[in-house]
């Protein structure tokens, strides 16, 4: 059944003068969920799940991180992970008692915010296929795909063909559905994120591992870790290490999903989140 949740696109200023896009789902009087996407993604990844959960009585807020989607790009392009964490923390400050749903980079930002801020802004967390230490080969594969087409694509079909080669396990979709992930500039279709993100943020990510582990060890709220059974970004080793750091965490593996859990098995993903959220009504 198609969702009936109402949506609205909002703009929120950052401390350093950017405007971030935030899509709201459902009734603002309901308990808030904040959705934080992965590196190189945008809020569109959450639309199906956020709409379904809004129909179930939650208020969803899906953020486009700086340099992604419809949010502003940073002048000069000197992006740092701490900037993204501050943006997420500020949004959480607007919605006390929010529950975070963070995929990949969005989950790491949530760990930094929750573990390092004395205010502890989230009352619960859902992390999607991410742990404070990750498998380097899997992340390198993602970054290689992101960097593979600096010149963009000559058509939506061209982009769809490249995505199909990268995600061969997925059923091919109508190329028109890629419009929300691309922008048309100078006669070419280009990814809807600032290519300068591949500089400092991508290159320095591994240096944050000790800090992320320390932050995770300070998280004391209920937490659900959803992992893909076919993921090459997290592994049994990194998951076990995380569960030792956060002993109250619950882990559910979605067997036939890769790192792209939300897109691979959105039905199971949304159902598991809904089950976890029932205890917080």
C-alpha cells in the first residue's frame, strides 16, 4: 500500500552559514525520528521507510548533509567530518528526545554526537551496516565507484547502466528514478554531491576510528544494529567488536542485503525498525 504520510521540504541554517535541506514526514506532534544518510547519498534514500513510519505515528526528518542533495555546498570545499556531526547535533537539538536512524556515514556521525556530547541528544539509535571499525576493501570499492565518473554521464540510461554494473544483484529500475540522485549540468548528468567531498572527508575517514570507538563505548541508550548478510563493509569481526563496546546493542542481520541495506531490502529494513521502535511509544 502506498504511504499517505504528508511531506514538506524545509531549510535549516548551519552555524557557518549554509542552508541544509530537511524533508519532514508526517505530523510534527508525533515522536521524532532523524534520518542521516550515507556518504554520497541524500535524503531520498529514506523516503519509503520514513513515509511508512510516519503512517505508523512517527514524525520523520530526513536530512541532506552539507554538500549532498539539495543542501548547500561548502565554499572552498574543505569538508570535515566534525562539520557533519555538528549539523546533525544541531538538528537533534531542535527535536528533543529524537531517535536516530543512521546509515553508514550517518551512523558514524550519530556515534560521535551521542558519545561526545554531554547532552546525549538521542534517546535511542539505529545504525545501518556500519561499525566504528570497517572493512577497508568494502569502503575502497564504494569510493572507487564514486570516483569513477568525474565527467558525469551523457544520459540517465548511461548512469543506470553503470549502477547496474556496480549493483548486479538488484533488479534493473527505470532510469528516470535516478533523477533524484543526479543533477544536469553543462549537458551532463552528475551525482548530486560535491566532488570535493572525495578529498579530505574520504581520505581522513580511517583516522577517526579510535575516536569513533571511544564515542561508541560511551553510548548508553538502546541501540539496534542492522547489517547486510552480504555486506563487505562490516564483518563478523567488526560487529563483534562493536557489540563488546556497546553491550546493550541488539544486532539483526538481513541475510540477502549488501551494504546498501535500505535499498536492497527496504521491506525487511522498515519492519525491523518498526519492531524496535514499538518500545518507545
